[in-house]
C-alpha cells in the first residue's frame, strides 16, 4: 500500500481508544468528553422530527445547499446579536458536520505542509489531530489561571503562525477560561499580527459560576477571527451540527472545501434541530444542563478534597465539563491510569494533550457521571494516586512538568 | 489572507452554481443530479424517527463510534452477500457522511501533491473536486458503449496511478455502464497493477432495462479495491449516509482520517435509516423508484427522437439518472445552455466533466422531472440546439470532441 505522507505522523485518538476500554458499564468513567444523555431533549426532538417529516418531508430528505439550512444560520446570527451584540450575518455562517469539521476545513483552506499553527498548552486533541493531518508544525503558549500566557502569545505570534487555535471558555482538556482582561489583551496582540484566531467555543454557555465573558471575537475585526460553535453540548452531539463564522473571503474558501468534503451536512438533522429550536426554549434547556453540571462539578471537587493526596493539584472550573489535575513532576499519570483500570475507574492521562510528551497531568470529566458514581470513582482513584505517589516517581528525569492552571 | 496552495486550483462546483439559477420553479431543469422527491419514503422515515427517539433517544443523540452504527454496517454486509455473494465483513465497512466523504477520505489517506489519479473520461465532478483539493495529477481513460477503453486503461495503469476512480454502473455524467466482459478484463488489468480501484456505485440498483452485473470488486482481491455505496439514491440523500469498504490496512487509515474529519456521521440519521431498513422492504421501495425512473427515461428518449436535431447524439441508458449528449465537434454546449436558460430550460454543459476542456457534450437528468415537464423541456431544448447548430460551430479549432458513449 502506498499511503500519503500525511498519514505517517498521525495516530488514532488515544481517547477514543480509551473509550473502548470503558464501554464496560462496571467501569466508572471520567475519561469521555461526553455530555450527560440524561439531559438530552429526546421527547422534544421526537416532536420536531415528526413535524418536519410531516410538513416538509421531501425537502428534509433531499440534497440541500452546502452553506446550511438558511433559517438555522439566521437563528445563530440572531443569537450572537442577542447575547453579545455581535453582528455576524447569516451569510457568514457555515453549518458544519460537528465543529470537528470546522477544524478540518480550516486546515484544508489554510495549511500547507510545514505551516505553523499555534496551540494552547495543553491543547484540544481533536485539533491536534486535524491539523497534524495537514502537516502542521506546532508551537504552543501555556495556559494559566487567567487564560493564555500573554508574553508567550506575543513571542509566538512574531513567528507568524497561520492559525492560533484557542478554546477560551472552559477549555478541553483543562477547563481553563480566559478572563476579560486576557481576552482584550490577546485580541490586541492578534490585531497587530497576521495570524488568524480560530476561536472554538463549544462550552461557553455552560457556565455555572462567575460572570459570562464575551468571545475574543467580540474584540477583533472579523477578518482576524473565525469563530466556531456547536449544538453538541447545548442540544445534542448525535445530530453532528456545528458551525463556523468567517469573513466573506475565507467563508468562500470554506464553502468550496466543504462542497468537496461532504456536499452538505444532513438536511434532516438540520431541519429537526431548527424545528426544536423554534418550538422550545433553548435558554431554559441550557439552564437545566448548567444546574446539573454545576452539581456534578461540586460533587467531584468535594470528593477530591476528601480522597486525593494533597500533592495532586486539581482545578475548580466555573463551567464546562472538565477538571484538570497535575501531579508532582516525575509522577506518570499513565501509571496511575493502569492501576485505576484494575480498580474499574478511568480517566485520561494528560500526555496526548501535549505536543511535547508531558506526562504528569490528567483530565477528569464530570458531566457524564451521577453524583454517586463520582464519589465512588474519585475515592478509588485517590487510592491509586496515593499508591503510585508513595512509590516515588518513575518518569525520566527532565520531563517538563504539567501546568498548574 | 494566506491560504493553502491547494485552494489555488479549485473552483466551486459549476453544477451547484447552475443549481442556484434553476431554483426558479418556472425553469424546467434537467441540470441537477437530484433523485425524485416524489419517491422519498417520508412517512416511513417519520415512523422510524419516532420509534428511534422513543426507544433509544439518549443513544441516538449521543456521540458514537467513528466506524458507524454496527447494525447498519451489518445490514450492508448482509446485502452484499445476498445480492452478489460478496464476503465483505461489517468491520471492513466505514459509514461516511455521504459517499462524497469517501472520496475526501481516500484522497486524504492516499494522495500527496502531484500523485497520479486515473479518471474515466468524462468523469464525475465531485471526484475531480475532492482529488484536486489534494493536488492530484489526473490522467484519463475514455468511456465507450461497453465501458472503459481497456487499451487506454492498460496503458495508463503502467504509469502507476495511486487510484483509478470508476463509476462502472450508470455513470454520472454519462450514464455509461461497463458490460460483464469489460468488468472482468478491467479487473484482470488492475490485479496486475499496483493501483487501487476506487469503485463508486451509487446507481447500481437503479437498473430498469437489461441484466444486473456485479461490481468490478467481485472480480478483484479485497486489497486492490475500495468499494463505495450510498443510500442517497435508494432511500434519500438528505440523510447524508454512504459507506466505503476496504481491506483492514486501508480501513484503519480511513477511520483515523474520518476521526479527524467529523468524528462520526450523525448517529440520529444512522439510527433512523437503520430502523427504516429494518421495518420496510427496501427492495420493494427500490422497485418503485426503478419503475418511475424507467418511465421518465423512456419519456425523455422519445421526446429527444421527436425534437432534437439528428446530429445531436444521445445515449439510451439502462439505469441510473442521466442521459449523455454529444454535439458535432465545434458546437459549444455552453452556447446552447445560454440560449436554453432564456427559454427557461436548464441542463449541464459537459466541460466540467472533462479535465481537458472538451465542450461539445452535455448531461441531462431525467429522474427529477415529471413526464409532462420532460416533454416540454426537451422540445424547448431541441429548438435551441437547432438554432445554435444552424449558425455553425463557434468552438476553437482543435478542441477534442466529446465521446460517443
């Protein structure tokens, strides 16, 4: 077989491989990045599907335009205006097959082999994968408690990466959020660069503590930022409906690339979703999710206080689905993982989120477990941590420590 | 803006641009490649959607595996066995977001810039687009009344293209079909090459005349062929569900590439489709479509005999959705198109289906127009043809004539 060079450097998602291990229902899994299925609006979607197929069956089942279902694009445009006062016309919004496709399309239209992409450190695995397939050369800027490290951002932007990929709200994997000042300062740096900010915001509406902050896009000229969003976390991921907003020149290229990639996103799924949005109160639905995730986050934070050794530092995120942990340098989270699987509890070791092999961090998902299972799982994981840490670290000297976010 | 080099050579689909012109319901359009929405199973899909969301709502709305819904993959596997005696296990079948995504994934895993891809001449536009985006260098082998020209195929295979892309049954755009002997001979040539056959078979089940012939894949070792299929023409395209079959090594790469492209195809759409297939008789449904398309094809063929000038030669396909026309060398079908649009009838000039600019051919779609509109549209188009041909050709000397298929 003669495969393309790009396939040489790409591994399958480590996380999706871990998910196979955790299919076993006996395993308490904090590994997935899954929203809670208990909060999917299945009945409302069923009504929406019935109405769409009764009223517009032939159109919902026919080929459709690449750009997406016009009323759905209008809905997204109106929501940006209502929430943030942002003027993003519907014609600058492209519906994508999940926001993962937005990453693929941006890579397709922007990257030649060896082009630089600036990532947050740690960074979102799906983006590392999508950009790797197009031969990206990665650089990184550390995340800290207030967001991206601005000195590092400034320095890296001087190297003229084509894209800076950022998840400024409740990032996957770290849960970190840029505060308002960091957003403004990052925008100012980007405004003076020729790098495009690819801002990914799947979790922004899932805030259960603190005050909402606008996307970085709000502080930037439209030419300098492509902003992505998704219905996966606020409605349901099985629809595979996300979007990307871009200025007209970039939008034109993205549409061309999408045409060649899958013609268009499922018209049936788009119309069902739009009918759901038209006939239900999305904000009320999001409020229910926020409440549930907030409770699960509190439960995990409290269980960690009781069961984890003090040296395992963890974040206390204000929203989203993830909590981030850092172990003393030299403690390998994959060793903890091996032990945890024996005890029937799973999480994601941090290594795949770093392009430099950092190994003393880990990610915990709290959205997809009940409080009871969170308590029991954290207790088991605490025992594993204590055992591995008591034995002393095993990592090679010189491995860079994970970040204390 | 600093775009990737690959975007330099890619135009938007000419056909999809034409479709915008033909949104006007006053225009009789033979331009689209659309199946007939009169024959979509909207009510059966509505029942399937209701059942899926009532019985398995949370699963249908959750993230799912990249490979696709397992029972759907089993269904496709069983159907290959029942129809052709082909052993294609479910684990060698990847569900894609329409078969257009199969083209994108194959290009991703196989092609580096400048790699050779062998196409049929004329060739499917969506494939030209998908491969162009990955920098393919095209060669071609002519289509004739019995299928691909075997001498040309043999010669081109000696140049070791990575992929030979073929639509052996009722091809888009030409409607041409390889006969059984051509399939066997083409398979023998491929067996002795190191080129992978990418066989695309969206129309194979839409035969209304003559005898069914097995896919070329049936005569080949699994390592030498990736076979694609689609539910777009036999169920409905708005679902965006196709598939690609491949031997394990290639399958592994395709799954990795799909993970980075859109994680997975809509689980809701996959489950609705599978429930539809489980609770309805697909073969009976296809028989209805076949009957309707056969009538429309007969109607178009007869109208052409009455209204087209004799020098405009057209095919009489045994299945599928398209009929192909060839004008005397020097007559530019785009000139006919301009005149036809004034008379409110549309078709697709042949140029975009050739990588060499051939301009005296055209494609007519018959699946998406009623017999009455076919009669009226062909009559108008015949007048345009007569007028343009009476004036004499306008094409530059030396343009290669379109094919008489």
